[in-house]
C-alpha cells in the first residue's frame, strides 16, 4: 500500500492530504512517553519505548481523565434529571448515564484549557457533545440501522424501552444539546458570539455535513465494492466530525485564536479517524465480552473496514501514522498544556474496547 487516500473535508480550511507510507516498520508507535497502564491494541511498543515516568509530579492521564469523567457525569446527571413523561426520561438517562470513556467531553475541556480558557466554561459544550453522541448510538442500534442489541455490555435502548421510545429519546437528547449549550454558556459568562459559533459548529457536525452524511453513505455501501476514499468519507463524517466538533467547540468557548482553533480542528480530525481505525481492528480481534458490544458485526454485514481493505497490519500502521500527525498539530502550543491531548491520542490507539 503506497499511500492512504486523503481526508475528504468540507471546511474552507481543508486538512492537508495524508501521504502515509505504510510498511511493516511503521507498526509501532514512536512516542516520547507510553500511555501508563494501557495495553496496546493497535500499535505494539518496541524495546526502544521508554519506561513510564515514575515522577510523582509527572502528568497522569488516568487521573486527568477520571477527574473529567466524574465532573462530566455529575453535570449530565443534573442536565437530564428524572422527569415526565417518566418513560422518555428513563430512556434518555439509561443511555446517557450508561458510562463510557467520555472522550468527547474530555476533548472539549482539554481544548478549552489548552487555549487558556476555564474548564467550567467548556462544561456546557462537553455535555452537549455527549448528548449528541448518545443520540447517535441510540439511533445506530435501531433495527432500521445497525440492528444491535448490546451496547457497553448492556441491552440497547430500543431492546429495553421499545423502538418508538428509543427513537424519541434520541431526538430529545439532540434538542436538549443545543438548549444546554445556549443556556449553559450564558450562565458561565461565555460571550454570545462564541456560544453561537459553538452551536453552529455542533449543528454542522450532526447534519448533512456530518453524522447524517456519514451514516447514509455507510448504509448505502454495505455489500458494495468500497475503496479507501469512500471509507474515509464515511468515517470522517460519521465518527471524526463529532470528535472534531467537541475539540473545536471547547477551543471556541475558551477564547482560542483562529489559528489555534484550526490547529485543534486538524488534531481532532486525525484523532477521530484514529478512533475508527482502532474500532475496526478491535471488531475483528476482540470478543463481544471484551468489547461490551457485538463483535464481528461489520464482517457479518460485509461492511467495508480498514482491516478489510488494508489488512490488520496495514490498519495498525495507519493508526501509528495518524497518532504522529495528530501530535504534530500540537507542537504550536505550550507543551505543558498539550499533555492531555497528546496522551489522549495514544490512549485511543492503545484502547482495548
């Protein structure tokens, strides 16, 4: 495989083409620090990988991520309290509070902090992005989409509450996400122009330029002879775009300069695509019990995936290239402030589910 198809983007400032040369030598991550306590799912550390720093003052990604997850979970619980109609409320909370890594909210908060903003200002957009993500999972699992009955180790929303209620719960979470950004930004003193821009960014990520576009092309491509360009279109829109929106919204509300916002956008696009490449590899190398969702689903439905088109080793090598590209976008920022996002890219590459 000489090189990978370029990203297909819809923004006025497109990402540079990814000229990623794949070879067996690229199947390991060449990073300054490994991610502590996480086995590598995609790229295998070499004997040259430095040992994890033991300095108590060293940045701990695990502590950072756990702290942000607690903050986000508490904020989500407050944002969607039990209410009426009870069944709709229960359905919304069932999926929204089901756990998960909270990668998207963490992206928003870390991006806000990296441009010098207050983490509290990013809380509304962090929660909103997780509401949108949860909506997409509920809808993805429906019989008319992926028809899945397992999510995060538990029955999917429509299995528990029925298709109609699950559909409406997703719709309600989507509507609430925009209300939450609008009200929350005002409460945290975020200037109205920044809040409006964040709303527009999030809306773009969900609609015909984002999730919806990726999902339509994904469905239409099942069983078809799909090449890398089409596969990247699907996943840039279906997966990467929302991760990108999370980071960009965080940078916007944090008061980032335009060049900072666009650098964060490029970083998040690489990370978003990395997330999907890893997901595809895990789907063919892990069990349903290990993943907490149905494994082998893509193979069973004859979907195009990175392992299918590139082989597992090729997909792993591509993941390593994406990590390097993502980290390179952070070099323009103060190094100390980039630690969470650098570690996040490695965490996604090394995740096991």
